[in-house]
């Protein structure tokens, strides 16, 4: 590691600011104007993967949510708040779920290395393995098995996005962002686009948001009796 002390980080900050200002004297004035990022990035907390570095993006271009093994958890209020803000306030055009090879969260899920809270957090990945163990167990090497599970995990998280009421509402309002599934290969630095087809998960007419159809009730006049009621027949015959 190159840096170990807090003072080094603060010193780096000052030199970085100086370099930015040398290139563009208004750089921070523009940043202070507010944010309108086109992308929401959902990634792993792993320190090796700041997507800004891998995509040459600048501050203000990626709205970010990261957690261990890039989970789209339907019960994580933190994540759901990020998603709602990204879509309905920032109006991002793209959501990127980006997993990575050599992911500690994937290893923990597959090999049961950890106990405690992390164990619970990665349990959905263990479920994914169980659902796909035929395919995964047939892969010859440990590394390739872990990498394939990392890809399956990304597909599952993209699918999970379509199960949130937030994305369904956006689909219903026809302003849903395009969702992408990526995996970053730490060994090469390259991003692999999994080209996830999301059509089957898009439910723009989800019953949750469909307008209820109005049932027209027939007008009832006091002299009509009750249409279709058994009492009517009973009255006529009696
Ligand atoms: Zn990871």
C-alpha cells in the first residue's frame, strides 16, 4: 500500500485541489452548482473497485451505492432510499449493477468462511448457488466457479431491481432508467457487460399501480324491486 496515514490523505487532497484548479479555475464552482449524474452505480464495497477510476468518470457523474457483494436487498432501507432518490429526484438514465471477480462476499457465501452478520448478509448468494449448483459444480476450477457465481449474482440483483416498488412505479410512469449488469475483472481491469436482457422482468402494467376499473352499478328505482334477487321471484309467485 502506498499510503498509511491520515495526514498523507489530507496532504493528497490539497495537492489534488491545486491540480484541478490549475486545469480549470471554476472546477469546484461547477461542482457546487449541484449534481445531475446520469448513472446510478450499485457496486461492491471492495476497496479495489472505485468505478470512477475504471471508467474515467469525474465527481458528479456517478451516484453510488456500495455494499458487500453488490446486493440489491429489498429490505435495505439505505439502498431503497438511494434508489428512490436516484430515479425520482436525480432522474438517472442508467443503473449499473457491477459485481467483480475475486469477490470476498462470493467466497464467503460459497465456502462458508464467515460467521456472524456477514454470513447473514451473503445468504441470498448461497441460495443462488444452491439454485445453480449443477452448472457451477460442473466448472473445473475454483476460480472459475467463483467467477461464474459472481456473474449469476449480478443477474439476480438486476432482477431484484425490477421487484422494487420504485422501479415498478418508474416503469408505470415510463421514466425507468435502463439497467445494466457488469462484472469487473480485477486481474485485467476490464469491465465485462453481461448484456442482461431485462424485458421479461419489466411489468409496466403491474397490478400494484394499475388504475382500478370502475364498476357501473345499475340504477335502482324503488318500484323495480331488486333485480335478480330470489325475493323477486318469491314475491311474483307468492
Ligand atoms: Zn466484492
